C-alpha cells in the first residue's frame, strides 16, 4: 500500500515524493541486499528510489521495481551520472537505462561539478576550469530531454558558487530549484540523531531521533532519501511527525568543520558551513 507521503513540484511541473529510499550501500554493489531492501521499502509504501551508476546496483534496483508488480508510473526513480562519465554523457545514460530496465528514468543527476580522469578514477580530479566543465556536461544532459527516456535532469553536490557556472541568476527558491538531502541522518562518523538537541526533541515528542531529523528536512522543503535495510526503521522513517516553528528553529546546521567533498575544498565549492552553506559575496 502506498504511504501518504507529500510531494514537491519541480520547476518543469513534475511531482517528486518528499521522502524516498537512498540506495547507496556503503560501497559499490550489495546486489542481494539492495534488491531485498527495495522490495521491502515498496511493501512499506515507499515510491521514490535514489540510486546512481557509481553505486553499482542499478540492475538490482530496477529488478526490484519490476518484480514488485507496482505500476511504473507510481514509482519515482532517480539515478546519477558517474564522475568519470562527463566526457560520454549519452553513453553513460544509456548504460544506466539498460541496467535499470524500467522504460525511463524520472530524474537524472550530474553527481557533482567535478570530473574524475578515466585513467585514475579514484585519485585524479579535474579542476573547476578544466574540460569538460560542468556547463559542457549540462548541455550534453539537456540533449537527453529530447527523448522520452528521461523526464527531468538536475545536479547533485553543487553549491551556489558552482551553480553560478550553470545559472547566472538568483538561486533555489527564486528559480524553483528543489534540493535533495542524501544521507540526511549523517555519515562518515557524524550522526545527527546523536545530537543532544535532536534527542531532547525526540523525547519531548515521543518519537525517534531519526524521525526528527527526517521531518526537519522535509518540513523545510527538502527531499530526504535515508537508506535503511531494516523493515522497522523503514516504517518508522516514513512516519512524518510535525515540528513546531520553535522546534525547527532549534535544529540549526550541526557542523562547521572545514573538509573536502569528493576532492574539492569547501572554498572551491562556495560553502561556508558556519553560515549555513553559503559564502557571502565579496
């Protein structure tokens, strides 16, 4: 049975469920695990799945969707271009389409503005001004919209600074750019559900810390795609508990440590975590 999950409207008029299942399994592959996870998620009422060519499990995600017997038009499917696929967008897209084998893709994302070299996939990252640039990749992705194989294209891991290379205008709300939070519960040693403010709110509202974090993401207009293989956690995560304005205000950004994202510094990306991810104009 489909759960009562709210939807957001993208700037091309299509709808995307506000809550989905992230299919990154911690390392590429996880074939049988991701297949069972997706089947269980469909039984729990999820209809939005977020995978990627780099996850190494598009075949299993597509197989679960087909085996579920649920009509294709009731399911929203996102996948992503490999960082090493910027030079061959059309071919990379068609490879994903073939592996998924579900007729079409709802949302195809550029994984990030950075490009990895073919020769050194794990080490060499092409700089922001080197070819192919994100603009060149985006133009190649726009060509995919000429077909009936993809409904919407977008980007992942971009900031305002890197979006400026694509859209020399105002951003997000002004341009109806919808954001998706992958790993909304945290990762790489940082777990937002362990935050004392989150735990206090969970106790106050008699719910789980994970539900607090997921609801915070959705209530602020962000799509959330938490990943879980546990059936009970899936059911818990899909239950959205309303938060008051005071509750929302207390859940400000949890981190301000300067790190790297896929080889790019926060400065290169245009992120200042202290200021909520935005570097002010000079």
